[in-house]
């Protein structure tokens, strides 16, 4: 029997990680987010910081994407992707859980009873939230949001050939800016 797994994909700053953790607590099941990075790092031998960067962003440039992943030689990013798929699949087989990010919705599409959730919010809500959560930076909050989301979308497209954030790819899309973090948690956990 397939385990019930909730996958949370999210726009940067929308609170998806927080929502995933709170929903898991409410359901009394594990939530995997930073633990995924630790597990992938342990299995791959790469440092966690490298996994954070290489494991969330598509391999760079046209030439890289034209030559890698599809034939000539396996890149570090492809190696990390393979391990990431194995780690996520193993976690889903162990029991019900919440998995945040890392294309878990795609990886588990045929392997688990999966509720695929996408969390989004408007730019103002997310900009305010990342300043509160992550602090001020040299780059404007809006530019940070655009850059991070662009990289997530490129990574998702590169490895899944699906459009990240496109409503048809998810069972449930929630606007955390309108609904609020706690209401999103209630909807997911019910």
C-alpha cells in the first residue's frame, strides 16, 4: 500500500516551509526539509552548502543543459538529482510524511499517495516576510524573490519538464498572503 505523502512546493517567501512543518506537526508525521539536504549530503559525499546550491538550481547555461543530463557524462547536479530521487522515495516508503521542495511532487508521482500542494503569495507579502525572516540584504527583497523563484522554476523545468507553479501540476494551490499561514495549515491537514 502506498503511504500518504504531502509535498509542498512554494514560491520563495510564501511560508511554504513553515506551513509544511506546522501541517506535519498537526498530523503528527515527520516533515523533511533541511533533513533532505543532510541525507543527500551524507549519501553523495558533497558538503551541505553545495547541495543547497547545486541541488536546487538547474545546471547553468544553454551549453550545459544541452550537453548534460541527456547523454555525454553525468554532472555533479545529475548525480545529486539521482540521490535526491532515491532519498525522497525511501522516505515516502517509510511512512506518511510531509516533504518540502526538491521536486518531491514529481519524484513521487507514481510512488506514493501524494497530495501535491503549491504555496504562493503576492510580491508585497513575500517581500515583507523575507525581510522579517531572513533580514535585510544588499539586494532588494523583490529582486531576491524574482531571482530565487526563477532559479527554482528553471531547476524544476530542467529535471521534470513541467512548469513549476502551474496550477494544473498540483492538487491544491494556496495563497498564503490571502489565507494566512495558519489557515493554509488547517486546509492541508484536514
